[in-house]
């Protein structure tokens, strides 16, 4: 088998793709990443073209003006702003993946078919993400995801209470970090204490990710942690979150 044949399309496919193997520069774990497919205004599926050979960048601070990338639809030619692809590593690091610029003439013709993201075998239908553009979108995405997991009657206070509980339902409380500050151990501990007092499952969602010691504390307290990106796709980042995704709310 010749060089590059194992990937089916040679170097061009390696440089421009909708999926890639991403190595975390902090813990050196490897992740199979597939760009989230969202519909263009014309209805065609669209995903940002990844530069698979470019190393990911560790994201330590967010700037809303730098969260978007221009993507061209192969079906209608429309150019629109798209959330930059990001990956939350299980060590708590958030990585931003490189995307080929629209104006780059070296890019090959887009493939006729963009593969849909892989999903685990589950009786639930696939979660349908919606792009996050505001802090309110972060909270609503978390609420939709909890409903997808099987929780019911999810409610959000009109004003965030001092407890930091952004969402609640029967047997459930959730905190959502929508700022640029990664969640800290104290955030995890406060949520866990409220969950203990109310005999409720507690879940944490964070857009900027988690500090390493927050992840360690969550593992010790069995608090599910989910990382969010601007595509609106929550990703489990610890064992309790993986278990929650596997079992759903009915088994918690």
C-alpha cells in the first residue's frame, strides 16, 4: 500500500478534512475529532474545513470577536460566520483547531459528501446542536441537553441566584459557566453541596472549560462535567459525565 493510501485520498485529504486526530499538548492524549455539521441557509449540511496537519492551540482566554470563522457552502456558494472548532480534552484543556481560510486557493474542491458526526449507540435520537452566540444561548443549550438526557420540567430563574444554580428540575440542579473564567474547585463544591442538601443530581456545564484542580475535585465528588463550544455541542469531560450520557436521567 502506497504512502497516504491508508487515509484514502493522499496529502490533500490530510490537509483539508472534516475530521482529525488531535493530540492534547498538555497531557498528550489523542482524540478523534469530527467537526459538527450544521445546516447552511440553503439547507445543505456544512462543516468548517479543518487543517488536519496544523497543531491545535490551547485556549486560555476567550475573545468573542475571535470566536468565528468564515465558511463557504459548497452547494450555494454562500459565505457565513461559523463557530471555530474546539475540543475539550479530559484533562480540562480546551483546544482550538485550525480551519482553512475561505480565500486560500490551495484548498481542494469540497467533498460531495460531508460525513455526519459519529454518535454512540443509544435509544435517544442524536442531540441537535444550535450555535451559541450569547451567554443566554449557553444556558439554553445546557437546558436542551439535559432534556435530551431525559430530565423533565427544566426551569431557569429569571435572575441567577446567589447559589449559582442556573437550571433546576425534579431531582436535578445544574450550574452553567458562560463567562471567560474556567470553572474552579469552589464552583464544583458549591454545586455538590446544594445537590446533597436537595437530594438532587448535580451537573456542571462550562464554556471556557475547567481548571485542572476543578476536574480533580469533580471526579472525587462524582459531579458530571460537560464542556461546551460555540457549535452548541456539550462534551463529557470526566467519568461521571460519560456515565450520565450512557444511562440518561432515568437511571440516575
